[in-house]
């Protein structure tokens, strides 16, 4: 229960056996390769990098093709989505099944066919776009009811068409008034420009052009024969035909939808295959032999040896030894009880432990449970959570990660129910609590504040004692005394010293506490910075260490959130009830609205309370608790499998 | 009725009412601003990746709690309102409302900024987005402390 013991292995095999070996190891799954590329000492003795085979490029291409199919076909996916899909979950395969299935699927014809349709579709869309642009260009001239070819075929006169900025309209008109043989018309206008047409005798054409240019005229030549209106309707007909073709393409593509689940399997398989080929990047080689190093869980040594033996036909050299305790490169795999494993995500979120530390998961779980409940604290909310999570766990086919997450909340719901019971709160008091509850949050908040801080004391002392445990386990008894023992004395002494200010205690308690506190503080000053070079540095460092006691005060105060969040959740719930109650007095319609306010409001508050409880408990765990003993920073154990997206891989 | 008479007779209820207003106003303004900041950042994200809407909503919700704390304190003081309350009691309740109002106001805005930065974690590295939530919650601690003090003050002294 904790960090899984690791062994590291060195394996020498022939180059030619590599592919088969990797394949068998991927089936085995529990192998973490060390990257030997960074090991300069091995390179100095003449070992070379293993060049990645060209098949990697091929695989990448195949993955791209599979992804292409999936991207296109998922638009036509008829399978259930949402709740129902979650209920069904993903299909589960083991590695051999997946391999067999994926190898039997030939997706290339599907790819070719799909690509054909899609290219055609894109070409059609392009054509439609071009037509639409032409329509946009023509539409200002729609009012012109003469076929354009006529305009350009006059013998005696010249026609100019184009745009002029709106603000120059009057000036242009004035200018043109002076001409004799020119007809001028504004065909249409938009936000900035007017669209003008001039018809003038050829003798005057040049002057006209000059005038137009002076008014920022920009000429438009229409490359059409008929009237703009007719041309536009022709374009529309063309677009309609093209759109019909696009639809045909879509229909054709949709008929391939049955292949989607198959291609998804291929996709996930290819990702694993790619991982397998890429693994060779971690190895080094001589002319004929590959050098492979890595880690395996210690209790799998025999299985591993067996796998290697059969994969390389008995020709190999394998050395397995227990991993070094203080080696930072040892990968971390956590194994916990059925209860505690659901809290592993919290540990991973902070940082995985180093190999010489302990797994904090089982240690943080009980307090997480208690604190979460105290912040959620409502019988109604707890029961809703319990029913919801139970329903999901029983009815849904979840993959490992989500299942643990739901299970996490399933356990937490008991705590919420328990505290809801102590607080006597059902949906913020909509149903009166039948018996007298232990606490009445609205009145006993001082008591609850004291309880919260007391929980904080226990939590922090617990954290400190874990620190002591780790040190004693490693044989550093003095360190345990200096770093934890003295703090215990100082803190307990200080509490005993200050407590008589609040409650009546015999005077002797104060005296004894004072002595304990002084011993503790003196110890911290003398030994807190024992690594310092000079005496002055040591005392100065020690005093600085002692200053850390202000941090402890902050830590204890931080636990007041246990009370505050429980209370604010309760108050918000009861004010929702109050509002619903006020509306409900207004007759039948009032009752309907009251129900909406009650259900909506309580669900909102439920979500908010749970979110608050989740993150604030994480904070207490990470900052106040972990700060006392936990460092973390280990590397995760990479299973020799790729994350699958469309299936569950056992 | 002179102004002094008025202050003596109704000053208590006036200041208690003003306290409610301060608790609700300021924390509400802060939360609205904080939620607004996160909302703007989140909208940019949802254009490209609409499937992250749910997670971004959680981040957006975080600076909203200050307004709720102010609201709760407001309700508690509301329950104590009485036309005949003394000027001293009114002023006392007014003071009790200040922590949640003022700390709620500023902390919600700061928390909004942290949450908005959390949105960029969500955009670039979705798996780590819970850490953004935790950063934002660090800010909320101080709003909670102010809430606790306001809560205790509201009930600590009986006139």
C-alpha cells in the first residue's frame, strides 16, 4: 500500500530481435524505459543512438489518414451521444484482441473513397463561392435593364460605368451639367459609393473621362452579355445545381458511416504501434546489440524475465537489481486500497512522491473525507450525491479514471450526510429536522469555529508526526527530534500557555506550559539551522526558523474555513427557501414559481457547495498538511501503452 | 424634529441598513467585476474549443462567492433590524459589515484575474486546469476570513 517497489533492469539483445521484443513487452505493459540518450558515459565507450526506423513515417501517415476519416465521418455519426453514450461506455479490448481486430480492418479503400468525395465537395464549394462573389459584384447594377453587350457596341457614343465616393456626388453633378452630349444616371448606391453610368458622344468622351477621374471615379467593366438581373438569376440557378451536387457528395460520404467504429479502433491501435516504434529512441546500440535499460515493478520480475526469454528466443543478457532508494529517476507507481485509491488523483495533482518518500494518499484520505463533509454539511445534498453516484456506478460503463472520480464523490457523500445530520440541515431546513441536532450552525458558530481550529491542530500535528516517522524510518533520530520534536514542544507549550486566557485552568498548567514552550523554542533556535557554517549563522538561522511560528498561526486560522463554508452554504440554502416561501404565498402560480426557485436555487447551491468543499479541502491538504512533511517531485511510471480515445484497453 | 432627534431616534436602524447595503453592494460589485473578467477570457476560449465550456464555467464561478458571503451577512443583519434600535447598535452593525464588504470587493477582483489566467491553463493544458482553480482559491481565503469576522461581529455583542 503505497509506492510500488521498483527494480531496474539492463537488457542486451540482438538488433534483429528488437521489433518482436518490443511487441511482447507492450503486451506485458508494465515497463518503463530509461532514456539512455542522456547518458554520456555510455556514449563515451562507443555506444550509438538507435536510429528510428523509417516505418515511423509510414505510421504517422497512417494515423493522419485514420484521423482524416474519423474527422469527416464523425459529422454523420448516428450513435448516441450525451448521457446514453456515457452509459454504454467504450468497448473494452485486451491488447491481442485489439491487434487482431485492427490488423483485419482494411481502411485504405475507405480513405481513398472518402477523400475522393471530399475533394470533389471542396471543389464544388469553391465554385459556389466564386459565383457568389460575381453576384455581389453585379448586384449594384441590377436596375440596369439593358443587356450589357448593347452598351459596349454603340458606334457614336461611349459608355462609362463605375463608382464615385458618395460625398463627391454633388460636385460630379455640377461638373457634368456643363457638358452637352452626355447622359448621366446614378444606378444605385451603398454606404460609401454611388454607382454611376454615363453615356456620351465620342467627341466628348475624353473630357467626360477627365471629369470623372477628377471625382475619384473608378471604372467597372462588366464581363457579361445580358442584363445584370438576368445574369444573376442564371448564377443562382448554377449555384442551386452545384449545391445539389454537394448534397450528393455528402450523401455518399454518409453511406460510409458504418466504417467509423472500425477506423476508431485502427486509430487507437496505430497510436500504440507508434509508441512501440518510438520506444527505441530510448535505447543505445553497438553494431549488432541493443542496450535497453528501464524499470519494472519488483513483484513482476519473474514474469518480465519470462516474457523477454520467449520473445528473443533465449539469446539475451538480463540483469535485474532493486532500484536505488534515493535515485530521483525511479518512476513512481502507486498502489492503494480500494478506498484510498480514489484519492490518488489528489496526490498526482500536487506531485507524485519521490521514491524515498511515502505515498501520502492513504494519509490524506481520512481528513479529506471529514473536511469535505464539514464544508458540504447538508443531509439533503449528501443523499442526492449518494443516490447520484451510486446510480452512475451501477448503471454506467465507465473507464478507470472517471470511475474513480465518481467513487471519490460516492465516499464523500457519506461524510456530507454525517455532517448534515450533526448540523440538522435538510436542504437548508426546508424539512424541519425531527430530533434536536447536535449543532445549530446559526447559533453555535463559535463552538464550530473552535472545533474547526481543533481539527486544524490535529491535522497539523498529524502532518508533523508523519515527518518524524519518515526521519525515524530512515534512521535520522536526531533530525526527527530537532525538526519535529522541538516544534511539538513549542506549539503544545504555546497553546497551554495561552489557553488560560480563555478558559479557567489551574495556574500550574500555565507554568508547566511555559517551561515546555521555552525548551521547544530554545531547541529550535539552537538546532533549527544546524547546517550553518558559523555560530552566528546558526543562531540567526535558528531565530528565523522560530519566526516560522507565525506561519503556524496562519495555518490554524486557515482552518476556520471549515466552519465558514459550512455556514455560508447553509445560509444560502435557507435564504433560497425563504424566497421560495415568500413567492409560494401568492396562490397557485406562486407555488409553481416557488418550486422552480427551490429546485433551481438548491441545485445551484449544491454545485457551489460541492465545488467549494472540493477545492478548499484540497487547499488545506496541499498547503497546511503537505507543507509539514511532503515534497514530491517523482516521475510517473509510464505504462508501455498509449492513451486510447475510442476504446478501453486492458 | 431636529436632525439630532432624528439621529437619536432612527440613526440605529439607518446605520444598520447602511451596513447591509455596504455588505451587499461592495462584495456584489467585486464579484460581478471578477466574474466579468473571467467571462471575457473564457469567451475567447470557447470560440475555438466549445467543449471546454463546462470547465471554464467552474473557473468563472470562483470569484462569485464573495457576493454570496456579503449577501449572507446582509441577511443576518436584516434579521436584526428594528425601528427602535439604538444608534450605538446601528453603528456597531455597520462596522460588522465592513470586512465582508471591502475585502469581498477587492479580493473578488483579484480572484477574477487569477481565474482568468486559469482559463489560459485550460486553453493550453487542459489536464492541469484544476491547478488554476486552486490558485484562485488561494485568494478566496482572505474573503473567507473577512466573512468569518463579519459573522462573529454580527452576533458577538448583544445590546
